[in-house]
C-alpha cells in the first residue's frame, strides 16, 4: 500500500512519537555530519501551485541531506499547468519520474485528489485553507525541543485562525496529547466552529490576548492570510489587531515560547527576534529535521 501524507488524522501518538525520535536523530545528523546517503537515487518532485519559501526549500534540503534529488516546479505558470493541464494529469506524469510528490495547492482537498490517482506517495504541503500536516509535525517537534514535553502545556494560537491551515492542523494533531488551547482571533477570523467541535482538548476562546499570555507556555502566532480574505480591504485593520510587542511580552509568562510558521509580516515586532524566547527561526531548523524524518518514513519504511 502507498503511504501518503495528506492530513493529520492519519497520525496516532505512537507514529508521531516515532517521527519525533527520528527527527531528533536527523537533527543531530545534520549538526554532526551534514547528512548521509540513505536516499541515494531517490527523486522527489516539489510541485507548488502557491508561493513558498520554507516548505519548498526545506523539503528540497531534506532530500539533498539524505542523498536524494529533487525536481522543483515552483513556478507552475511555466509548466503545462499554464496550458490547462489538470492536476490529475500532471500528477500521473510527474510520478513517472519520481518516488514521491510534495504538493502545495490553493484548493482544499487538492492533495487527496492527487492521491486518488497517484501510485507514488503524495505529501500535502498545504491545501488552501485546509491543512498543512507536515508543518503540524514540525511544530510539535519544536514544542518538544523547546519545552521537553507536549502534555500539560497551555498553548495560545493568535491571528488568522479561520484561513490559517497551520493552526487547523496543529490544533487537530494536539488531540493526541493533553493540552489546553486558547484561540485569540479578530472577529471575522475565528477558528472554525465545526472544527473546534471535533477537538477533545480543553479549548478557550477570548479576544483578550494580554490576559491569556499570563499563563501561556507556547504562543503560536500566525499571519493574516491576505490572499484568502473575502474582503481584502479589511486586511490593514485586521493586521493591526494583534501585534506581539516587547511591552505585551513584559506582561506574559516569563517562560513563554514564541512560535510562528512564518512568513511574519508585522504580527511579531522585530525587536523580539533576539529574545531567547523567540523560537521561530529555530523552528525552521527543526522543520528540516522533521522533513528528513518524514522522507525516511515514507520512502524507506
Ligand atoms: C504557512 C503556510 O503556507 O500555510 N507557511 C509555511 O508553510 N511555513 C503560513 C503562512 O503562509 O502564513
């Protein structure tokens, strides 16, 4: 059976814990030797219909660090997509060259559609406002690296919780652990109620960010998803609503860890970047290790 990676519902705690252990080994491998050759002669296609810096380059770097190769199609307007080729035909073509396909697409469910015609593993690298499962795995690895545990933490998610696929996937995958989640969002960008209803962890919803930061262990900040707003003219005001500043942090739990999937626009002021509690660039390096672990799991096990 082909092992796809399409949504976080595929993961149980045992599998997540195995990936975290494997990512820890990959992290050390990169630090000590840069990588190894275990994916020699393996080829992956990165097929990105939406903008990306970290996700595309970290999947690419992960293949290289394990001895594999990547065909990168990051500019679909220069591919047959511009001629009107369907996603299905593009997948059925590219899989002839490769051992797996990493897909980012603006439509919810696109990765599942691709998987339904694919005979090689499809990795969902973000499907519109749907899910971003590999980001959720690297986020969990980051929490584990920063805090040494996941259970028992108070996790506050702030920003665009409606369209932000990273928070959808993270909130879901956290159901494998016992945490408290607090959602803080502008009025029109709240976490989807139907999704919230499926969560088993304790959830609080508030507009009072400062108050919730007092007992927050992990603050997960997200960008307003400008490209998905129904009314883009609201963007500026939405973007100003929750900004993590030095003065807000003074009132927060002193042991808070700040995460962000990036790109950051203005939702975290840059004068916090040097604060040791700002983990978002470390999060990028944990992401490389987790994606190496994912390739190892999908292509060698
Ligand atoms: C996120 C995404 O693409 O969903 N970025 C990422 O993958 N690290 C977050 C975002 O674009 O805001």
